[in-house]
C-alpha cells in the first residue's frame, strides 16, 4: 500500500503525510531578523499545497551567532509577534510547523563583528569559555520558549552543516580538554544540556528534534550520535551532513544520494522518526523511500523552492517543475532570482 499520504506521529502530534519542508534560509525575505509579508507569503504558499510539516529556516538564538545580518531572529521577545503570524499562516493550512534554532559558531558572518566563537580555536574563531557555553545553552532554551509562546509545534536544534554544534561534535574542530571536548560523551554534552534545558520550560507536547550529520566523523559514529540523541530524549532526527561534506560509502545498489543512504542507515539504528533529505525530487523516489520503510519522512528542499506546488502536483499526479540544481542555488542570494520561480512569474503575467 502507498504510505506516502498516510499519517505518522512525531511525539504526540500527528503529521498528516510524509512530506516535510526542510529548513531553508530566505535571507532577503526578512529585515533585521523580523518576519515580513514576503516571508509570510513564502511559507503560506508552500503550506497551502498540503504538506505535512514545515520546519522554518535556521533562526538565530543570538545576534552574534548569525549567518547574515538578515537572518531570522528569535533571541528577543520582540520577534514573537512576527513569528506568531508565521506559525498561524502555516497552521491555517492544517500543517504542523516547527522552527530551526541555530548558532553559526565559526561560520558567523555579521557586519562589524570580529569576535567569532567556536568549540576551540578553529578557523577565524576563538574557543568559548565554560561560562559562555552555559550562556549559549540558555540562549537555545530561551529561543525554544519563545517559539512555543509564538505557537510553534516544536523546535529543531541545528546540529548539522558545520555550525556551532557540529564544531563541538567533530574531532576535527573540537580540541577542548574539559567537559566539552575529547570523549564522545563530552563532545555531545552541549546537545544534551540544550535538550534538558528546553524540556524544563516547554510543554509535554512540544516537539524537540535535532538536525544531524550522517558523516559526523564516520557513519558508525553518527549512528552512535543518533542513538544517544534518542536516549537523551530528542523526538526525531533530521539527517543531513555534519561539520563538512566528507562522503560516507554507499553500496552501489542503493539508488539515491549518500546523504539519503546515511538517513536510511540511521533509521535502522533508532526507534524515533527519521527525516531524510537530498536531491529527492520525484514521485517514484519518494514512494520507494517511504513504502520500503527506509525513511519515516522525506524532506524536499530545493524541489519546493523551484515549485511551490510540489506536494499538490505530486498528489494529483501532475507535472512537477523540477529544480534545475543551479550551483549555487540562487535562493541563497535572492529567492526571486530562481529561474523556475521566474518562469512561473512570467507564465502568470502572460
Ligand atoms: C537556499 C538554501 C537554504 C538552506 N537553509 C538551510 C537552513 O536554514 N537550515 C538547514 O538545516 N539547512 C538548510 N539548507 C539545506 C536544506 O535544508 C537541504 O538539506 C538541502 O537543500 C538538500 O535538500 P534538497 O536537495 O531537497 O534541496 C539550505 C539549502 C538551500 C539550498
Ligand atoms: S535557484 Fe536553481 S537550484 Fe535553487 S531552487 Fe531554483 S532551480 Fe533549484
């Protein structure tokens, strides 16, 4: 039986189908970290197509941990009213909505900011003191509390893609010799403490997920990370890449990308739901991954940026406006520069 449009629970919340919008920053769709009409419209259009869950883009827990001056913010209560509007437009479409909470660490890029921090002296960053680590853990907690106040169904802690948490997880970037470095238990400690702090202040139904790498040091160690995240209490895992894009080996018979393979291997290691991602773009691929129980949820990122109606087209067996895999994706600079979005605008104008 085709399970793609079947419900599945994450914690106590029912997700109406197996499609997820993974977090995708849309820098030029906000100003000074606030949600604006453009941002609302962006998420509304995707939600209206019948997707099960949206994870709103990486949102900064501290102004000095931002990826860009225009990154969405959640470090102050002043952001709550705008975030509430965002949660509301998605909920109106009967779609669950989470928000990814994020600190960029050594990848921070804020105009005029020179004091960049990381797990250790790494690239252009300096090592955080123990007190500063505690402060950042509290920033994540305060961010999650604001997310719940704004009406989100949960948060996704960003533990992937080379940002601060991966700088703690990875042996390549973490050279500390205190309680936050060295052994596996020490390197994962920051994610454990973030979970515990969030849990203390949010309600029982509030989802706390984590995005992680399937290549964090190795696939084997990533499985250990996954099992430990489950043991700590995280409600789901979204599997992508870790500190960097070092490839893991994938058997030749596995038909999709190694990151998707990593997700499917991690699924075998845990009992909580697993979201997989990377260049998943058509009905056949999605049905295979879900119906063969290789993943619990499939995240389609650029595919939904290129075609806002992706879920609707898929459900109705209509033609999808496939992502052209531009390099780099124009959405990183300006969503309106995406050639597929331009095509739709031109068609609508004619
Ligand atoms: C424009 C753009 C913005 C992204 N922003 C985020 C982000 O905020 N947080 C995150 O975890 N991943 C981010 N990613 C990675 C995506 O969530 C996803 O993992 C990646 O695009 C691969 O999936 P896809 O092949 O379906 O696009 C971003 C990717 C793109 C192209
Ligand atoms: S800019 Fe290119 S890569 Fe990015 S979503 Fe559009 S078509 Fe895909």
